[in-house]
C-alpha cells in the first residue's frame, strides 16, 4: 500500500494531501531509509519514523487496512513505539 494512503487510512493525518506533503518534504523514513515519494510501499513489519504535531512518531505496521474505518479499527493496524 502507498505510504500516503496508509497514513490517511490509519487516521494519523486528516487528508492524503497532508500525507503526501509530509513525504515529499523528506520527513518520512521507512526502516531508517528516507522516503522521497508518496508512492513508496508500506508492508507489515515496517517501522515508520516521522514528525507529527511537534513530536517524533515511531510506529510499526501491524496490518494493512482496507479502508479508512473507525478509530479503533485504524489503531489496530499499528503499534506506537515511541
């Protein structure tokens, strides 16, 4: 799944546009590797590191969501490591 879509589906950003900007500004890392494009693939087990709301978020992908569902469903797709 694309990283911008993933961040939108798990409700960490309000729009896909915000997620795309976060990635294109080179603030996103997948497993320690800087990502430059919003179409970077996210897989189960990846560790994502990025700034969000004046803090650094570190999350591990536990599952790939199929839709932007309710918050409880979204939170089951990742583990916060920070």
